[in-house]
C-alpha cells in the first residue's frame, strides 16, 4: 500500500481544484447554452451571425492553443491555468452585462482566451 506523507494537504488541494473545475464547467456550459438565446433575443442576431460568432470564438481558441499553450514551460502551467480561470470572471461579467455588441464581443474574446 502506498502512503503519501502529504496526503491530507494534497487531498485538500485536489478537492478544491475539483470544486473549482466543476463550477467552471457548470458556468461555461451555461454560457454556451444560453449565448444563442441572448444574442437572438437581445441583439437580434440571425443564425448566420451566431455561426460566425462561434466560429470566431473557436478560431481564437485554436490559435491560442496551437501557438501559445503548447509552448508554456512545465513550471508555469499551474499559474497560467489559474490566470485563465480568473479571466473567465470578467468575460462572464462583460457578456452578462452587455448592452452593446462591442461589450458582448469583448466578453466573448476574453471567454475564448
């Protein structure tokens, strides 16, 4: 049987990380699901405009993951992931409080990053 000397602290870190990840996925999924309703009802986006919006989000994500994320040194992965999760907060606020398409697009850009 394997016993880790730091089991209580490591287990607590994993529990808190799991909770943060659950909350992130819950909010992320909620935003993706309701974004089409928001843009259609509040901004009057057509299906084509929504498709271009999702295309832009996906393109930003692909470029960042292909060009930036894979080059992050191993010792900086945790801090970079934490900064990425913290960036979700202003992105959700911008999207949730968007009363103009510009603020919506700023929030979506931060969301994609």
